């Protein structure tokens, strides 16, 4: 963006400050504030200022500025080439050559001295000393380092320590918005001066420190400063990968409160740029298309910092930008599919910013397109062979007997493997129910209940962790594990929530890799397993292994272990070497970490490899899609299982009525009874009305739950239409009668019972 355009930009943007708001952004009469272009002419006059040490080399001419910022570098490498891109896992520290840092002038003001200056200024009204401090400090990157670097000319060449006096930075920024407006203007003016300088060669560590400090400035909360903020974000986003690596580790050292503030500011910047409150509030989007890519890439640095922290600073869901639910996210998805992570920006390059609601919608629409494509191929094939067209060929028709539910389901899914991507429709033999969605839900519910029963033996229920895990017994045919994977895939594909209790690690394995590799011999599901992962499944064993790692005594003599483990399979105890000759290798203090790692990997990966491989292929036979690359393991779990947290008050608020109003006595009695039910009965009521006792990704509001009136005698039980999430209530006379009839109905809600 050249100087002439910036001059025009200044005229269009609203003023930054209001006269009656000493805090900087309150209400009051507006005063004009010159933006970036105004200061270009002042830069040459300052080139030779004392103490700059050749730091400022001149201004950017129009052509130079355009050349400097024509295109952002690639956002990140192509995820589809690398299977699954994740900025969460960073490489080892990248060492890049940096030029010698210029000499930084010595500044000796301390946090306490600054705070005393502020107190005197507030009491006396004389802001001269504070004004001089802010004017000098933010005049250049060198001055920023002079003020906030703990030792002016020390290198601090490490990711572990930025060398910044965080306490002083916080004090200066906390006080900034309570200073007079001319001081706040001088800070922004200094930032503009620094950002408009032309740099030659790679950035120095002191430059990185300056960016790290400047991005924390609270003034960017106002849209009036967004032009300056955007340029700062652009320069940060254009730094090298090595520079970003340092910034990520410095950012994770921020306090949780300040870290969250910076993340929320970036999210707000993106939302406001997408949907400005006023049409002329910001420059035209066509003139600053780089704003959102720059902000999103900087936000990805915060997401990486959050991920590499030993304990996440904030929940990953707090990085979701809900505003993106209102954009054309399928266009974003198609752009990403076509261009990957090239210069063509798409939010799908940064899936951490997309909410589970958006990702679910992408998967559903992608599924619908695949369903339509599959159905069209079937139709064309029939017509081309001049065969009679049967509309059933548009569906995956599953016909099962309740008494042989598992074997029939396995046979049907095996025979109709080519139809898995069609719309699912279930029929129970001997029952007259027409499947509009309700029978499908019931089929899933009954099948999952039978498969995961402890007597069936496919999965082991871990009482301590209250989850299921794969049985390690060996067999000749793992098709039933493939059936379970197919069921999970069909549930996601058809937007059905399942009551399955797998640990989170299972979903991480399911995304390793997120698409089936072309090489049939490539390993699948072999996610890196840690003691924390074992803790999710076998907490008692994980605790014992942790004690082994921390044991101070003689490990070899006191534990008497070798690199061999024992497992019971169908009542027979079998031994397994964790590495060749493991039964003859004692576990010692020196090799105990290796033993624990091999043991955990054996339990969670190698001992169940064939079972999980069948499960993996079953899931991906239905859900194979680029959209899976957008998901975290937690999000896959949410799509498969929904949420177990029933918020009946939320369901009450979202409920619709037909024949009743929400003030009718029957409706009031219904909600009074349901809200007083224990959790188990609430789940039964939800299952009775919707066919599932799980809450979908979008929450209770997404159920479109309806209460309808039926004009029948009050000795009738309530009726439900699970395909429409509808419950029909006779006009019961009182609460007691309604509770009695409803309890009977929801406790006997399986099967149509029709011949």
C-alpha cells in the first residue's frame, strides 16, 4: 500500500480519539487523527537522529512498499501432501543466522519508578515526564528494546527466555489507556514510524522482541486503529518459520489472562473485518484482502503456543470464531480442496478457528454430495443397461431381524459395501414402521448396545476409566471390528449420535492418518502413545509405571522386571517380548523410560493392531473425505457421540408447539415433570422423543423438538414420532397423571410391536 493510498485511507477512516474520553476510546466529540500516510514525510527528517546507529535507512517509496507487501508467503505447506498438517507439533528449535544487533541505548527506568511517575502525573495534572517516556519508548524498535529488554545488549538467543521485562511491559500498557489523548497518539505515531521503515536482511532477535511487545498493545481493541494493527499483523505473519518458532514459545509464557485477551482481540479483528458494524467503518475489503490472512496466521501462532504448553492456556474451543458460521464455508472448503495451502487463502488452512458446527456442516454437505453422486451413478448404470429403475437403489437399505440383529447387520453391510455412501434406510422384519429417521436411530442404538456388551468379548470395559477398549485376543476374522468402524462412519455420515465410550486416544488413532494411505502395507492407527494416554484407559497401570519412572531405589533388584510383558487371552496367559530378546534384558534405572514407552506402545498399538486396522478401514470406508483433515480427535468424538450433557432447560427454551402453547397447563406440567426427572429418565425421555439420548453438536436447539396435542382420552399414553423429534401429549388433567403416563411410555419405548 503506497503513501498516496494511505493519504486517501486517512480521509476515509473514522477518527481514533474522542475528546471527552481520557481512557482513549470512550464517548465524546470526535477529533481527527492522521493515519499512516501523514508520517511518511517525517521519516526522512529523522533518518540521522542521534542514537539510531544507522537503524533507520529511509522510507518506503510507493514501488518499494508495493514490492514489500504484494503477496503473503504461503500460509503453510500443503496438508494433503503431508496427510495431516498440525502446527501443534513443532520441530526442534530452528537456529537461523541473525546479523549483529545494533547497539541499544541504556534506559534505567524501573516498573516502580514508572508507576510513581504515573501517580504524580494523575495527582498534579503534569504529564510531561510520562509523555516523554511514551514518546521515546515507542519511537523505534531499538527504543522499545531499550525500555523493555532486561539487559540492553544481551543476546537472549533462546526460545525459553524472550529477555523482555514482562512486568514492566504490563505496567506500561495497563497505564496507557488512562493517559491523555496526545500521549496515546504519540504511541501510535511511534509504532507507525517503526512499521514503515525499510528493512534489509533478516530480522534480528531484537526485532522479534519488538513485535512480541507491540502485539500486546491494548489500543488495537478499537476499529479506529485497525489499519495500524493490520500492518503490524502483516509484518509478523511474514516472518520466517524460525522467527515464528521463537514467538510461539515466547507467547506461551504470557499470563493466561493476557494471552486470552490477545486471542480475543484477533478473533474480534477478523469478525469485524468480515462484518463491519458500519459500511464505511473500514477500508473496502478489496483494498485490504491481506488483513484476514495476516490476522489468522498470527492467531495460529497463539494456537501453537496453546498446544505446546504443558497444560493448555485456554480450551481449544475458545479459538473458534463463531462468526464464520455465517460465511460461505463450503466455498472456503472447495478453495482449500483445489488450492491446498498455497497463496490462495482459505480458513480451512487453519481448522482450529472453525467451530465443530461448521466442520459438521462441511462434512454433512460433503456427504450429501457424495450420496447424490453415488445415487446418480446407480441411476445412469440402470438406464444405460435399459433396466427398470427402482427408487430403492438410491438408498442403502438395511433389512434386519431383531433376534439376529448383529449377524443380519454384518451380512447386509458386507453385501452392500458399494452402497455405503447412499442415504441409510433401515427396516425391521415383521414391523410396519416406515423409516423416516427414527428406525435408523433405533438400529444404531440396539446394535451398539449388543456389540459393546461385556459378554460379547469384542471390547473390554475398563471400570476405573469407564470406557471401552479393544480386546487383544487373536482371531481369524476381524470383520466384526470393521462393522463397528462402519457403524461409526455411518453415524457421522448420517448425523446420528452414538452412545459409545471410547477414550480420546482412540479418535487420535482414527486420524493417524486422517485418510487411508495408498500403500496397502502402510501402518495405520499407530499414534504416538504416552503415559497420559494410558492414564485415560488403564489409570491403575499408568500410575504403577509412573512410580517405576520416579523410583529412587535399585530398579533392577527391587522390581525384577525384564523387557517382557504378560497378557491373558481367552483365559490363557501369554508372554510378549517388547523388543528382540526382551525376556533376557533387565529393566534398570538407565533403560526404564524405554521400557515404559515400549510397554505403553504395545498395549495401545501393537497388541490390538489387527483389530484396530479393521475398525479403521470400516470407518474410513464411509467417511473418506478431505474434511476429516479439519478435525481434532475431540471433534471426531463429538461428531460420533454428540454430547452426554443433557441441558433440559435449553431444550425447553428451543421447543416448538403444535396445538399447545407454552403457557398451557399440560405443557407446564410436562416441563415440571421432565426437569425434576433424574438423569436416567431424562435420557429415556430424549430417546423416546428423538430416537437418541445424545445431544447433537449444535446443542439442544438443533433437535427441533416439538410438543404436539392429540385429541384422545387421557388414559392414553404419550406418542412419539422419532423421525421428526416430536412427542404427542393428550390433554392430561394434572401433573400426577402426566408423570405416570409419561414414565410408562418412556420406559417401554423399543420396537413398534406391530405384525
